[in-house]
């Protein structure tokens, strides 16, 4: 029993956040900095001609106008999956917003003025900016086929086709008496819209370089920069201040490489803060069209599921193909399904490069698969709740052959959600109810190191490279260390965000950090405990075997001594500290389709009650419940904040968010006026979240990762409730009032007059 | 061509030479080094740039710096007083309302303006009062609860001084330089 | 954004001189909630910005003068929605003002600025039209009064002459009972630009003024003096038919990304009927 872990411990960094002292990248002043402004073209795709920067260079204060000609040839490229992204566009711009030049000047005004004066000759080229145009046989190719010579898809815009098959779907389809339900679903193109637009800085640092970025993966960025600049890792220092929201959009390098080259070219620090519009042109989620065909026995048992998904990714791979691989892989859901066939394609297009975004490819297919389940429930005349419970994998079920068995008692979460929404009771008139579940596979490989230092007065410093982007990572590590070492929470300092100081962490993503970094911190503390044990044995002149060190107490025979006393005595007149090192590692399994089994699963059940204004299509949500299976809530208040935040974010893509394009492949709704996200007035009237804690996760105290689960099933739950209330089936998101109204019109005209 | 303006920021008289086309937001962040107020949408939608001008909450991205001549401005840095946090700041800490924190200065300043106007708002009034402050991390619930908590304490005895609270608008002149972290 | 000269005259004559001198390249600045956005996105490039908030003759108040309720040029949306007389006697205007943006926007945005911007979706325009508002314009050649229905031309264009400023907006004070309603269609419940705006003012004498916006290049005023809309006994079908006649001038843009023309017209009808019902309730209470 801990009195720190599992409590609503105050957030580390909370005070800075409420006083305005928290320094985000854009708040950090650098001496002698040059301000950078990007130059882009007002078209979706263009062949780049001559770049005339004479007028731009004549603006007082301009120090540099950089474009492809200023970088080595062949153009240096980077990218987490393929090195396909040029540091700056060369030859061709491939999406609306692809930078073709960058200005560095003494003031923001000068940079802005000069950027508007850079004259780029260009020839507009036909873009493939929808799935349809990108998949057409005569589609313009987004990437040069010569970049992937051994790829059978090289002459198409299909970057990769993923196939997962088990059981025998052909035989299963032929089973007599099956009820087959099928449909095609669309998930829109949406963007992270973190309230902090991306910001980056770079500066020469001795014989190396320093980068500032709100990057979720500082060590990964360090590698990218080192490789591009041909520097040893030790000469690349990445400062990673807490992001003002990231949601996956700040995982991988975007303009840091460009800034690094500009810093070296000018010999000065350079700073680029994107506008919100530029941020929308920098990161987004993959859109998708998913076709699901599921076969059931009449009693509702799953027999087979056949899923074909086309994910529309952007002009560069970034990590998008991985989102397709991972997202589609769990298309069978948390169910036992004897036969499965999943085909999922990443389709390149002349659009903003899609990247990681909370849910990582899963929300798109869950929208389709769970909607399909709810539609099936109606066809089968089985309660959608019962349909889930009937098919849900039980703890230990090998529901995905060759992968980690079900690691939670998921039915508990489902029943809890049903109870909270009063499922089964008479729905008030004019309302409808819907339920859906979401499953996501956790990290498949991973490596996190932590160093912990126990200082002579008993205070503690924890080094943990996780990016604290609102989920409260630093807080839980402080809680773990405080608990293990018996230190008051206020005496623990957590250091992160500096690759020169903090040991290696692979990344902050996949909801991995409670488990991976949490365990690393825990093990570092255990390492300290072992050293203290040896120290105590030495001091007492006894064998260490009889000594235990636990939760800040050293037990020798019947005596109990506080750890700080032992440490003080043991360190003696020279003072010093005790350093512990911890690591959690999960190695790759090369034969596994995803490179490794799931470290854990995230599971959530969401249930919704809606009211639909049939005349206008407005959806209001009188009641919303979300229940996540978390193993152990290391900080229940932070868990609640994440789950409710994920729910509201899910309501965004469910009800109102989408990019709007014109016929020429340009984004029409850049910025906050016409890209709508939920405000405080768009919330469910009554939203409740709950958690299931069975301490069955691999993290400290039985924790699993969380914070993506509650976003996964939002849209199918709401859509099912809308169907329940009105009879209208909607398969395209977002369910804006106009779309709902449209669906109701079609329903009314289709139904015979009764 | 800059104009010299005189204004009060967080209770202190300030004198600033400001370009006519620079917004109040830019002036606060760049000329006065008050970076607590944030830049996001720049079109008056997100509220990250909210400050209080002569008692009213405004989006500082839509106000020119020169318009603030003679005005009294309160930013997030001016809410704490000496070693005491504003009750809203205490409440936001207690409910854990700040996640990534980027929207939080704007939320707290908006809430301050709301409570100054309506000391005991209903939940609906809070939702409407803060509707101009977007948050992407939270479900807004904990933010709403923080405002309710602060409102409920209105008129209650002053809380104990916070161990590390300090008015953060210290003598940061445009010349003050901070070494890179 | 590009730089400009900023002037804050304290006398009207100086302001008008600045506006006249600048050869069309001067823009008045009131709340800034439209102007700043447009200067930043480059759609407006003024050489001079004339801040009207210092002009002594421009008031920030609401007062009754000679049978007219006069709203001064510097009066903000927040001022409007807090004013007891506006809430009681011009309810649709108070409701419209309450929907302009967020609190932060309403604290700065002026009514005068809202109409000068001449967005077809301006929230306050239908209410003002329904209340027979008129604009008091002032220029170097003197003052003149422009009925609001003659003020709007199309998106961004009014009948203000070059160099003219709006000094006040006035609505007649009516002695009889009136029920008025403002309605709008948006994509979310949080603040949003409207894809349909509507105001209805139902008078005791049986005349109903219906004004609608965002379904064409400018807000439209239509008057029902048959007494049908005001008649509590008139059935929904009759009301719908009469409204359809009044809505005949609706011509929503086919290229708007906020809503399709089909949806806008359908919503106009739905909102119209609901507004008439609500207005009838209000006049009765």
C-alpha cells in the first residue's frame, strides 16, 4: 500500500503552469537570435523554378534566404520510416504548405516582409489529393519510383500494403446460416491542433549544435540531426521543453533539420515559431476509408471478419505507414474471431504529411469495425451490449494469434460503462443510446533508461527522458521515487528534456511511459536500495542478506532505520550521493508482423446517450460515460484528466473536425475560425469517467499505459446512439448537424409513408 | 516608427516604445518579456492570449499595443500577490486542471475576469464565460471545477501563503537576457 | 503584419480630415476584432489606421433622444447585452450581441464596427433591420441619416461615402408591445460564424418584420403587414407559406464551406417557424 502512488499527488510543474512561468519553446529567449519565416507556394503541387531572392535580401536585417541550392547535393533527407523528406523542398513542392525557402532576419517583421518578397517561379502540377485520385491507375505519383526500386508498388501511390490473416476465411464464409453485415466507412482528415503551435530553435554549440524543440522523442531527434549534419551524437544537444500539447504531432522531426542547417550557415541561433495555420499544414492524422464485412452466427458469435482499409497519408511517410500497420493489425478488436483477413494500405497523396496522432491508426478502423458491430446488433436483433460481452476476449485468451494474450478483464469495464449509463433502462423519449469498445496494442519494443540520485539529505533527483506534454509523466515518476525511497514528494526533482544530461529514452508515445520509464525509475530506485543495503551491511559489520531496504526504511534484525540516516553515515565526511541506474527493455521479435508483441493493451468502453434535433441535425449529449482498463492509476486525477480530454478530442472528430479542400488541392479552412474543435459549450451535459484497476499491467504497481483508449470508441458510440434515436445510419465523419440532417432527409424519403 | 506609450501592467507603471502594427500580445511578450500570455490562433478564437484591460478580458492578439496607452493591464503574471497565489491559481492546482498548461494562463485570466464580474456564477455561466478559451488536453471538467471551487471560496478567509508563489512580473526589461537552458 | 501609421484623434474634425486625406487608404479602428485579422491576412493594407475610440464626439453609451434609442459608435457588444432597455425592448439585439464571438471579443467589438464590416453573416444586422434601425453617418460634408436597409450593399460594402464614419446607430422607440427573437445556425454550440442568421420582430399592431442573413450577399429585411405571422391563431402551415414568400430573396452562396445552400434554406425555414412561435410567446408575456 502506498501513500504516494495512487493518490491525487499535485502535478509536478503545476505551479509554473498556473503562474505563467512554464517556459515553452517560444518563451525561451536566446541571445543574438535570428527569426525565421517559411516561404510556401499557394498551390498543392508545383515544379519549382528559379528562386529570386534579391528583393528579399535587400530588406534591412535579412541575413539568409535558404533554399535547396544552399544544401548539399543530393539533398539530405530524413524520416523515421523512410528517408524521404528533404530538408527543404527540392525540384517539386508536394503539398499545400511545403516550404520552398526560409528567411532568417534580425527581427520577425523583417523576416515576414522578406519572405513575402521571395519570388519563386513555379509551374502548377496536377495533385493527387484524395484517395480516389491517388489510387487511380493514371494517378500522378507522389514519390519518385526510383526511391524504392525493389518495391512492387513503386509505380503507384501505395507506399505499403499490410496483410494480416488468420484462420480460414474462405471456409468460414461458406458456413451455412451466417448473418453477414458489411459497410464502408470514412474517417476524415483532422489535425492535432495542440494549443501550442510548433516552435523550433537551433544554435551552434561549441563544435556541435543545440536544438530546442517540443519534441516527444528527443533522442530520436538527436540521431536525425547527428546523421544529417554528420556529427557524433555527443555533439548534438536536444533541449526538449514540455510541449504545449502534442498528441503525436510532435513526435518526429519537421523543421529542426532546416533550422540546424540555417544555424550553421549563419553561425547564429535561429528561431522558427509556426503560425497555427502553418501547424495545420505540418501535421495531421491519416484519413481512411474502411470496408468491413463480418460474419456472425445467428446467436451473435463472431465467425469471420474481413477488413479492407485505405489510409490516405501525406506526401512523405513520416511515421504514417507504421500507424497503418499498427492500427489495422487490431482490426478484429478485443474479440475472439476465428477467421480474419485484414488488408490495409498506406496511400501517398499530395497533402500534409500525416503522422502519429493519439490512437495511432486505430480510431479510423475502430470507427468502422465498432459501427459494423452496432449495425450487426440491429440486424441480429441482439442487444449491442450483449453482442460485445458475448465475443469479448477473456483474460489470457490468445485473441490475436502469435501476440500477447488479452491482459485485462475487459468485460468488467464494459459492464461498468453499461451500469453508469443505465443501459437497459427505458431511454427517455427523443433520445438514443450507443455503446462501443476500443482496443489498442501498446508498444511492441522499447527501451528506457533512468538515473536516480539519492542525495545526502535524503532528497532525490530523477532523470527521466519522457516528454511531459500534459499527461503528467514527471509527476508519476516523482511519486514512484518518493514511494520507493521514502522521500517526501516535495523533495523529489525530476529532470527531463535535455539529451546532454538525461539518459536515453526511446520515445514518448504508444502510452508507454508509465510502464517503460516507470519501471526504469523503479529499477533505478531498487538499484539504490541494493547499494544502501551493502552500505548498511558494511556499517553494521553484518551480512547484507539479513538487511532489507524498502520504502525508505532499512531493516536490520529488529531495528528500523530511516534510509537518510544510513546514507549520511555511510557517505561520511566526504559526502556524496548514491546513484541508481534502471532500465526497461523490450527487444524486437523480428518474425512478428509488428516487430514485437504488445507490452500491454489499452482498452476502453464508451457509452453515450444523445438527443437529436430532427429538424436541424443538432446532436446534444445529455450523458456520456467512459471506462478505461488501466491496471493501476498511478495518479487518478491525471488519469481522469487524460480520459476526459481524450473523450472531448474524440467528440471533435466525431462531430465537427475536418480539413476542407478546394478543387485544386489547397486547404480552405486553415486556422481556428473554420476548423472547429469543441469548446466548453460543446460538452456532454453530464460526463463521467471511471477506471478498472486490477493491477494486471506490466508497469509499477500493476499499471498499464493509458491516455489513448478513451479516444478510440467515441465516434461509433455516438453514431450508434444517433441511429438508436433516429434510425439514421451514418458512416462518414464528422457528423456535423448538416450531415445528420442530410441522413435524416434521406431516411425520410426512403421510408414509405406509414 | 515607434510610439511611446505609458501604461500600467500588473500594477506597475511601464513605458514602452511600440511599433504601431505590433499587437498588445507581441508587446507584452517581446517588449516586456512577459511570456506567460501565449500566442496561438491570432484570430481571436482560442483565447490563449487573454489579458485583462481596464477590467475586461480581451484577446490581446486583436488589440494593438498602441491602443493600450493609458490602460491598466493584468496578465497571468500579475495574479499572484506577493507570496499568495490568486484563489483561482490555487483552485486550478488543486483540481489538477492544468495538463500541458499552454491554455491555462488564458483560462485563469478569463476566469478572473468572470469572477470579478459574477462572484458566484452558475456552471452554465462558467461554460459561457470561458467559451473563448480553447483547451485541447482536458475535457474542460477540471477547469470548470476549479472555477467553481474558487468561486465557492470567495469571501472565505485568505489561504496560507504558498511556499513558492511570487509575483512573476519581476523587473524584466527588454534588455534582460536569460542564458539558454 | 505590415506596418501603418496609427492616429488617435481626439476631435471628430481631425478624424474626418485624416479619413479624407488618406485617399481611401485610411481605415477606422474601433474594436479591432475584424480589422486586425484582415490587416494580418493581408486582405486590407491601410496606410493609416484611425483609432476612433478617442474621439470626444463619439460616445460609448446608449441613450434615448427624441424618440430614438441612440447607440454610440464606441458601444460594445458587452455594453448592449448588459443594458436593461435593450434586453427588455430590443431582445433580439441583445441576443444577437450575446452571440458575437466570445466574452473577449464582445468586450471589444462595437456595434458600429459590426455593421461597417458588412459581413452577410453579421449577427446584429438582422435584429437591427427588424427594429428599423438607421445609421447616423458623419463626414467632412456633414451628417446624414441612412436607413439601415439602405446601408448594406454586399459583403464588405456599405453606402458610406469615402471618408465617412458611423457616429451612432439609432432605433425608433416604440410604444406598443413587441416580441422579438434572434436565431442563428452554427456548426457547434461554442462561438462560431453563423451560416444562417434570423431576427423576427412581431408588433402589437400586427406587423412582423423578418430579417435574415448569411443566405446571400447582404442581410435582407422582409415585412409582413398582412397580420398573419402575428396572429396566434394562424396555423404552422400558413405561417410556413407566408415565411416562404418573405424568404424569397434568400440566395445562399454555393461555394461557402460553412454550409450548403440546400441546408441553409431548409434551416431558414425551420428557424423561421420556431422564431415566430417564440416571438408570439414573448409578446404575450
